[in-house]
C-alpha cells in the first residue's frame, strides 16, 4: 500500500551514524529559531499546542529529532532512538515524507492512508503541527539562506540533489496555467 | 458548471485559486464551522486578505457557518455572519433555522446557501428554506441518486450544489450522533467529527489500532490502507460477521457522472477536504477543473487520477449510481 517514496540511501545512513549529535542539534535548533522568527503565524496557528514536544522519527536516518516548540522559542535535539524520553507525540516516516509535506508536494492524510506515515500520542498536536506547517509554505533554501544570492545558490544545489535522489528539497512552485 | 473547492488555511485558499477554483469555501477558526480542527481555519484578518486575493483573481469565497449554535452562545455565530458579510464574502453557508432567520432579517443582502448539514433532501424541505429565508442554493446530502437530483431540480427554484470528491458521509448530516456518543463532542455543534483529541493510534501485534474515545474502531493489518478514525467507517463484529457495518472506508469520486449531473440541472460541484493539505487541494482542484472544462466542451471525463489521495486508496460513486452498499 505504501507510495514509492525515495529513501536516504543505505550507504548515506551508515555514513551518518558516527555524526556527533551535539553539533547537529545546535545547527538544527538555530534553523528552528530562524523559522520561528520568519514565520510567527506558524506559532499562532499552533494555539494551545505551542509548547508541544514531538519526536520526529525519520525511519531512514540513524537518529530521532526531538522538536520542542517552546512557545515560540523552539529547539531541535538529535537523539539516538533508544534515548528518546517522554514526548507529546511521535511522527514516524521517511525523510522524503517530512520534506514533501513541508514543501507542499505530499499530502499528510494520503501518507497516513498509505501507511508511509504513522502517528502515536496526542493526535491533536500532530494535526495542529501539520496544518501550521502546511500554511507556512516553508522552503528549506529560504530558511537556511541569508540574502537572495545564497538562497538562489542553495535552491540550485538542492535542485541538483532533488533530481538525483527524488527527495523534495525545494518548495513546490505552482503555476496558474491553464485556467487563469 | 461552478467548481467549489475547500480551503482550511490561507495557503490552501491561494493554492485553490491558482489551481482553477471558481469558488472556495472556508470557515472561521472556531466552533461556528463543521471543520473545527486544531491548526485549521481563518482569523478575521486572514479571511479578509483571502477574499481580496480570491476576488482579484476572479474567484468567489463562501464562508461556512454551518454548525448549530449553543443556547446562550448565539453571539459567536451572529458575529461570524456579520464579519463574513463585512469582509466581503460572496455567501454564507448555513444549516440552523435560527441563524437563517437571523441572517435573512439582519443581513438580507448577504447571499445564503443551505449547508449539507441541514440535510434537505426533498423538494418540500428545499422550497421551505427558499421561501422562508430566501436561500439561493442548497448543498444536497450525499444520499441521492442522479435521477432523484434531477427530479428535485424540476420542483425547486434554487441552485443545487453536489459533492463530487472526497470524504463520504452517508448519514443524515447534521443529525448524526455517532461521534458524539463516543466522545461527548458533537460534529453538529462543536464542529468536530471524531475530534483528534479523542483519537489514539497504536501498533499492536503488527496491526495499526485506532481508538476513538476509548472504543477500538478498527485494526488494520500492516499491508492494508489505513482509514480515517470515524465510527461510521469502523470495522466491527456483529453476530458472526466482521466488517464495515455502516460504511466502507472509501472516498467519493463522481468524475464520470459530471455530464449526468449537468443534465440533471446541478449548478455547482463541490470538493470535500478543508482538513487536507495544499498538495491535495492543488491536485484535486486541477483534476476537477479539467473535468469541468471537458464537460463544457463535450469531451470524455478523465478518470482514475486521484485514488492515492482517497481514504482507503479506493473510490466510489456513492449513492449517485446506487451500486454501492
């Protein structure tokens, strides 16, 4: 029943295993705070779930990301699977599923129907997060890049990787044709 | 025919407009609409901006205020109607008799559509709403055949709108109490069928087990498609039989019936899914705009494009063709 979602190649997963988790956590937390600063509406949309903690269990990478929304001051901590403690909810699926939902190429409900995405814990908080991120129209290149030149270069680089791996690394661009 | 498309967020609304929606329906982020889910819907500011965007691109916006007000809490619903009007909504979609009367009296210029939540499924009911409250369009319940819709259209003088895609509710909409029984929260008054706050999932012996308000409503084997956690699509054992007692977990896709619906006098085709993402909105709206254009030009209907977006990854023509259980 699962969709043919691309997965991080096994060799890359193995190569990621020795990565030190602390620097990864620092970089990802910086990214999360940048997203929060650029998209305050995202936290308004989270409402009562603005302080929720999620385990993002990306099944094709060696660690789990613990996302703490922190009421607008978020952090992300990379952890080994066995060490994840109490969270409000766990969302489990391949990296491409998370990226696809973030970039507007994949529908969360369809991933749930196909069993590519699984949820445990507080379903309300997961729904709020899914809807808030969908509305924010995030784009990884824009969230990471500083200045239009670096965003453009990142987008081009992501485009190359996207074409090679199938991972949805850039925000889906819509056209108004043919009915505008 | 007019294509009426869902939007649960401003981004989804912009997506629907760009994908070819003639009209978008949406709601405020509170209990006044029947999709009152976490993280969904519009603030007043967002709705105002969304209406300006839609109008600038030639699309209309309908505001669903289609729950039944709580006694003593009517102000919330009255304010929603007043704000929808002042923000420039092209119509409000209502179900409650009191709200219809209030709107007809206090906002007579605001076009009124009858929500599917009113479950008006015969000419007598529809004509009553038209005569009493000047309702201009009725959204028909998903329990009628195409022939029945044609017969109804012959006896009424208001527009009809029918669902052609998405989640399939075959209960008497606006009257169903299944979810209320299990959770204590009403789809009709609180705007939430199977509220996420009462849903839990767990993996048990390799199966995905879904519970609503503590009741196990289905166990899905590993390789099978997962359904929504709604009681009407639950899998239960009754006497010796185990199965989907009320309704199979499948979605409506009436694409191939669009020419018949046009001949039956239907004005507008509605897509369900305000709780879905902008990826869903884009794919479904584009596909149906293509189908509407094909119908207008007498070309054959495109088929089978959207099954992966459907519950159960399977589709049905529902009651329209009466081949479905």
